[in-house]
């Protein structure tokens, strides 16, 4: 995940090497393999071009099935994690290396909160809208401030607080149509999780929307260009 459009890339690399150890990365890989297979693949056709915005350690883009994959992040370490994806080291506010209307799905997880302000978010959404084909999808997973209170600020690089309502408003201002809003979807983080990260438990959780209302701290929003 790319914390800021103005951040120093090597500071980002140092920050995330410190934040996630090998055990954390293994847990994230297992989590995202299951999430992609059991949930997010419904939004991506095998023939699609997918752009992972703020790809970080590439757990999503490595595990989703797609014809072409593009991982975008300022962090230079991203290239070390990508498997079979093109890596674009760039700001979310300048995706000029990606042509207009050439992407079927843009996915972003735990990224928008790292942007410095709402102007940056609107610029980012404008670039996402530009690279998506007409009717292309944007899938957003991120912390929902409404259900996190002070824990949202426990990470040094969290700058932009959003709820599902404010994110929907930003999307509509940027020309998107909103298709699905789940205010409470996944738990907040795997780091320090009290629950074991096991595929069978993840699949059970995904089939139990009532559990989302109890444990969900991250929102899911799906929109179209």
C-alpha cells in the first residue's frame, strides 16, 4: 500500500519492512489467497486487465486470476513481491503510464486512508476513472472510520479519515456510479489477530454476513465508471 503521493519511496520501504515481519506476510498471503478465491474473483473475469492501486506486498494481484495484472505503488520493494504482474512505481495521482480506458477492474485495499487529503483522493479517483474502460469496476476495501474510533490513528501514515458515506460521495463527485456498499465487511487487520488465519475459517466468515456486522471494521464499496 502506498502511503502518500508525496512520500519518499525509500522511507516507505523502511516503514513497511518494520511494520510487517515474515510471519505477518505469511498470514496476509494465506488470507488473500482465500479472499481472492472465495470472494473477490466474482468481480474479475479471467480475461480482464486488473490494476492493483497501492499494491504493497502484492497479495491481491498475485492471487487474483486475470489476463493482465498491473501493480501500482511508490514503494520500490513492491517489485520484489510481484509474481507475474507489471509493476509501476508511480503516484496514484499520475497514472499516465496507463492508457485511457484500458483497465477492466481497479482494486485497492487499505490505501485511500494513506493519501494526504481529500484533494489527493479526488485526483486519484479521476485517474482511476480515466484508465477504466466504460463500465469498468472499482473495488475498494478500507477501514471505515465510523467503526474504528481511535484505533484508526494507531498507524503513523494514516492521514485521510473516511466513512462509507463520505467515500460514496467522493465517488459520485468523480463520475462513478456506486453498485454495492457494505459498511462493515472484514475485520480491521491481521496483525495481532486473536483468531487463527485459516482458509476454512475465512470461508466460513465470508458466508456469514451476520458476523460481518459484529466483527467488520473495514468497508467494501464497488463502483463503475
